[in-house]
C-alpha cells in the first residue's frame, strides 16, 4: 500500500465506533481530577528540544532513542512532546502560575510521541492523562496524588490494578547509592549493553531501567536504593505509606522501580494491570522536587503522574466493561415527495434545536431506502410525511421496537417525541448512581454527581435539585 493510504507505523485512527469510549473515559478522568481541585491546562504539542533534554535527562531512553526532533524552517530544534510534565513546568513558569497561591494543581489530556518499537500498548503517538501538583513537599501531597490516580482508575472500573511504590531518595542520599551501583556494575561491565556503558559514566541508576534482557538480569541483583535513603527521605517515605494505609489504599513496596525519566526524586509509583500483556504499566508517577529549579524557576517541590489512555482502554475492554454508546437516533423523519422532504428538513432542524437527535433524508432516497437507513442507524422512532400529512399537519410516530403508534402534529412533534422517549429512555439515574457507588464509594459519588450536574454540595446527604434525580433522595433515605 502506498504512503497515501497507510498511516505511519505506531499511530492509530480512532473511528466513530471507538471515539465515544475515549470521550467517556476522558470525562470521567477530568471529573475526578476536578473533584481533587485540579484544573485543566492545555499546552503546545511541540516545545524547544531543550525543554526535554534538560528535564527528562539526556541519558534516558526517551531522550537518547525516542524523541521526534527536527529543525523547523527557522533552524530551531523542535521536539514533539514525549510526555507532559516538562511542558507543564515550562508553561507554569512562563505564565507565572508558580507565584500564585500554592499548591497549584493542573491536569491535561495530551498526545505524546516516542519513536518506539510499535506493539500492543506501545505506540509512537499515544495519549496521556496527567496530573501535576506544585508547591508541597509534604507526604500528604504524595498521598493525595496517589489517591487521585486510584480514584480515576476506580471510576474506570479498574480497581483491581496493583499499586507499587518506591522511594528513590534525594540527590544527597543518592550519592552513596550511585557509588554502590558504580562498584556493582563495574564488576559486570562485560555483560552490559553499549548504551549502559555510557550510562555507567553519566548516570548509573539509568541501567536499572534498561530494557535489554541481559542488563535487566544483572540489574535484578544490584544494590537497592531503599537501603541508602537518608533519614529525611526515609521519614517521608514512611509517612506516605502511613497515609496510604489510613486511606485504605493497597500497595506494595517495589525497590526496583526507578522510573524512566531523570527528574524523579523520593516517591515514585506505578499502577500495573497484570492481564494486559507486557505493556502493563497503566500509570506512572512520582515526585520531582528538583525539576522546577532545573527548568529555571525558584526551587519548588512538585509531583505528578501520567496514565496511558491506550493501555487503559485495553485494560477496560479486557475486563468486559461496556461503555455506553452514544444515544442512537431518536426520530427518523421520512418523507415522500419534494414538498414533504422540504418540510422534513425544517422540522428536523426544530427537533434538533430542542435537543432531540433527529434525522431526515439528505440523499434524495425513496421511502423504502429511507426506512432501511433508519433501521441501520438504529432509529428509536420513525414518522413519515407525505401529501396527507402535509395537508392535515398531523403525523404518526412509530416506536421501532414495540411497533406502538402515537398520534402527533407538526406543532407538537417535539413535545410528543420527548413524551414518547421519556417512557423508555434516559437511563435511570438510580442505576447510574448505583453503578458509580460500587466503583467509588458513596460520598465521593455524591460529590461527583453534584459537581457534574452543577448542583451545590451542602452536606453529604443532599442531592442536587435536578429533574429526574428526585428519586435519588429517596434512595438516600433507604
Ligand atoms: P514503559 O516502561 O512502559 O515504557 P514509561 O516508563 O516509558 O513506560 P512514562 O513515561 O511514565 O512511561 O509514561 C506514563 C504512562 O504512559 C505509562 O505508564 C504508559 O501507560 C504510557 N505510555 C508510555 N509510553 C507509551 C507508548 N509508547 N505507547 C503507549 N503508552 C505509553
Ligand atoms: Mg518507555
């Protein structure tokens, strides 16, 4: 196939049959992030290359092998964003947000680009949902962030993914660790790959994250950072763990996690979905207390995480969670003859303005072909306008599932359709609520729904005053 009809390797088209799933998970993610006080930030898809070489680190796989870097026509070195944190820090600094009230908390949903060996769950253009928090050095912030990630995963029905945490200490305690690593890897020099020889000189910790199987084997028995933490880092790590225990967040400590980017300090963590194959890390994050300063700002502690949307979708689908498809066509308004067709066009516009998903013929098809199309798009109801309907202003709405007929008129069509549909449609709010409560727990759901529906939160037992949600109040009393 020629390049015109074949997408670049490692990229994906998200077709309408899939895109609604993306929208569903994105809205859940941003909804939860906002509950935790994070607000959306949008930033460019590309940055000056130095934003990444500086922050991600020039001994990392990302910088050494994976970046999409090119010269633009002004001879500037530009890189397509391989991750979201560095760009966020650049934007926070450039726009002075770190001079405002702390902590600053932002989230994003962004494409990211890495020249990797494309395979299931590993793409060259992929998408990340990320949350970043600036200003707090307190273990409470680490716990808040991990709790946020866990709540997002919970709302995506992924509460069985494993949380692994580690502390990789501060530059101070890492000095003695680096020495121990240097001694260890020097003794195994012959078995290390070419790149790791270079890493040994520049940043021996990077060898622990090398994907080469021989290097990985040697790395298994390397000294572990947890034995080299200074008293402050040790205390911080213990406090984070105590918070997690008190918040009922299950975790294991995995002393081999170092993360693939250089900017991390102290707490690092990953959420792992064991059932989705080799690319099983659905979320990675941690503290990066030195990054803001490294990027030219005043010293400021910070932390964040990113989730890979493609991997999350694989995990969601492998668990059989069916995401509700978009509402199917609510009324197909068929017509016979030119005048009727014109009337159908205008009526359809009215229906849509009143919030009803209606369709009419725009293909010049005969009645039979129109009805076939209505069936194909799963229209819930249909009505036909012909000469008789034009003359009388009356028409019949047919329920396509039950065959029931309801009389209507051109003037009352909108109301009558709403009436027809409300008997079977919108999904019972009680069901939605129960479904979410199972995922997230009672109180968080109440707040989530209040928030999403624009209601006020006044006391944990109050649901917002919104049509159709009245019965939830009764539910609360039960
Ligand atoms: P991995 O070890 O799988 O290469 P990473 O450590 O490089 O992951 P991060 O830089 O922490 O990943 O990115 C955060 C998340 O983004 C990962 O946990 C993963 O879900 C997702 N991700 C990273 N690289 C890719 C990719 N090439 N394709 C799809 N998703 C990815
Ligand atoms: Mg990687």
